[in-house]
C-alpha cells in the first residue's frame, strides 16, 4: 500500500509508493505491493515482516515494515502497516533514522470471482504521519482510495488496482495529488512454491521542485515512478511463507526485500 520515494533512494521509494500505492506501504511487509481482492476469511490473521535494502547512485536506504491483517467478516478486511525503523544514508547531505509513517487500510469485497468475471474490491487507506524526521515522512496525513480486481487463470492469479491519493501538503510546498496503478501475477506450480512479479506506477507528487519555504528539502516526495519486481516464495507448513523479491525503478535504484508472512486463525 504505497508510496515509495526519493530520487533514486529508498526514502523516496518508500515515500512515493506509500503516497501513491498505500501499499506498498511507506514500505511493503508482504510479497506483493499490489492490492488484491483475495481477502482473509472472517476471524483469520496474517502478519508480515520484511527487510528492505535499496541502493542507488545517491546512497542507500533500509526499512523494516510490518503488516498486520485481520478478516473482520468474509467481505471486510482491516490492514495496519507500521514501519518501526527506517534509515536513509545519502552520499551527500544529512542522514536520518527512526520510525516511519503508519498506514491503515480497510478493504471491502464488492463481488466474488464468478465464471469469467474477476473479483472486485474497494479500499480506503489513511497514512498517519508518525515519522518524526522530515527526510522520512511529510508529517501530514494522506488519504487513498483503491479499486481492485483479481482473476485466476489456471495456476496464475492476476491482480490489478488503480488508486488516487489526496496528499497532505506541508506549508510552503506545492504538491499534486497522485494517481497510481499496479499489475501483479502469482504463479503457483504446486502447493509449496510460488513465483511472482509486479509493475507499479504513479504520477508525480511534485512538479520537480522538492523545496519548501526557506529551501527546506522534502525528499520523501518525488516525481513519477515506475517500479518492476520479481520474486519467489516457499510455503513452510500450512501458514508460513518465506520469500525474496528484487525491484528496479526508473531512477536506476535496486531494492532487495526478503520477508515472511504468517497466516493463522
């Protein structure tokens, strides 16, 4: 649920995708950042954790996002995504470390998949400005609305979403609201292994200038982004998934994301 962020850095990658996609989130604690209409059954939980490491010509960034998901009913799901720790280490300029923002998303299954028609869902997300450092968060609340579709094609499960984010605007900084899209596919050759890939895109939150009044930098906001991801996962037992994903964006930044998700009742 996402925005990801700064020129070619994890701060921006985390910032812009968090703004634009919600999910994913500030940072992504699940194998897919694309939203899906595959909701948890009522009473079920899913907890995810990942380590994100991104490198580019501008420096390195890292984050430890967490996702806590609960099936409220068969059609309603709640997701909370805190980022307990983020570090931004540019080659030039000051560094930052500390907690990131928190995102909360509620998703409603509008229609189950039936015949040739995909499952459809709608979601609303709020980004709470819990980051204390302006290099990590804008210190303003964002709101995002999603339209989501999911469809199975044999062993391939395809997902897509479009999103619109109303961006909280710091004083003295001109920012645009963000339109984002995501396409993802998960291929499961058997019950233990899955391969996945996705493409995430978003319009620019800023017109190119990232300075506010007095020249204060706003690095967590960036221009439009296009991010591609490939990954693989291994199911351990009935509820645990271990995975590894690699992403590359239009700023030539590379991100490595190992993680796990645990599903239980």
